[in-house]
C-alpha cells in the first residue's frame, strides 16, 4: 500500500463540475494498493497517518498531529501509485491491485479511516476526478507499507 500525503490548507474533489468532497486544514491522501495488501495493513496505514506529527508546535517544530490542530483528511483512491515506467515511456499498471479487489479494500480502508479520523471525506473510487489543493509548506510525504511495516 502506498499513500502520498500532502499537508493542505484546502482540498477538494469535483466530478462533472459537482464538488463531492472538501476539507480545510489537514491531509490530502492519495491511496494506492498492490497485490498482497489487505485490511489489516490498511488499518495500520490509517493509524500511522492519524498519528503523524507534521504540524508545527509553538517553536515551529513538526510536533503536532492532525488531531492536535483539528485537521481533517481527504482520501482519494489512486491506482497509478503502483504504475511503473521502468521499461519504455508508457506506464505499466501490472503492479496495481485488481480494480474490483481494490474497490472493496478502499471502501474498507475508508470506513476504518472515518472511525479513527471523524470528518474524513473521500473521492469516488474509479471516477474521473478533478482534485484541487493548496499544499501547505509544501509538505509532502510518501508512505509505503513495505518500508513502514515489513
């Protein structure tokens, strides 16, 4: 599982000119899955995201969590996080989890995420989304389950 996390002051998802999700201060998380990912792993990732201390404290050090600053999470499924351009110039998506399995796993991940991060919002799985954001910092992290949990 991979998550590209961006600290934002505003983020939204629009589909067909209709805004379907919006947050102010918090995290915009692009979420992708690969073969072998499961709900247990997704729960660990959600817990990690919620506990990250990336917001500045009174001394300007990244020492405050999402909860400490009253932030929210906007989660967006993004299968292309497992695309490969190792060979040629056209991305290969063979490392991406099967769409139907990924849809179920993303739904379960987001259900759990909402339980640990009330007010979390989501894009629409497999939809053509316009994602808008104001990256604060900029501050962007790449969380990879193989690096974090294995």
